[in-house]
């Protein structure tokens, strides 16, 4: 059995954050969880928050516009722009904070990166690597709770996969 904990590696010199986790599910299923808004809405927001999609076009040049919604219905908007897609293997993206219409907020950290999906003997390894323009942006993301939030999200996804909810 593989170790299925979420690993987060911050490299301030390289200005990157790498998140990796193995899931005991086939690549096709894990890929759907990262590329279909109806599934993303079930796990992307770290409880007690939740994700709520306003729009998604998973294609090169398309994007996902969503809100992180608090239990009090407070919304923080994000947009993932899909730069390139290699089906069932990887996709490159740009991740920005924005307003409800998808207009980027340049006062908050933005990143470019890649999600990579690799078959393993027991399922799928996901590596989510993001690059920032400065170490200060990484520090800002960490202070916003990124590491705890993404760990919760990946565990929520793991539970959906275990319970065959996808």
C-alpha cells in the first residue's frame, strides 16, 4: 500500500510550491475530478468552505471561474486559465484571484503551473506544481492558509474516490 498523504514542498529559491499525492483510483477518474466543475465543486473548497463554479470551459484557452464560499456565504473568487492540455497526462494553467466577472486582482499572488497525472501500481500520482514571481508571493499564499487548505481539499477528493462518489 502506498503512502497517500498530501505532500507540500515550498522552494523559495525556485519560487515554486509542489503538491503531490497518490490516489487509489485510475488516472481517468482522477483526471475527471480535476477537470469537471461538477466534481471540482465537491472537493476543491476546504471544509467548511466550498467551491461554487460560475463558469468552466476545460479547453486550451478556456478557464474555470469559481468562488470559494464560506459558511456565511462570503465569496472569494478565483480563475484558472487553461494554457495547454495533454489529456489524461497533464494540463498547464494560470491561477489568479479575481472578481466575480473573472477580472484578475493584481494585488494578490498569481501563479503559473502544471497538474501532472501519473499511473502507479495502486492508482494515480498527482503533482500540482505552481511557480510564483517572487518568494514573497509564496509567503503570502502560505499565510492565506494554502498548505492546510490544499491538504484538506485533497483529503476530501480522496474520500469521494473511496466512497465511489465520482
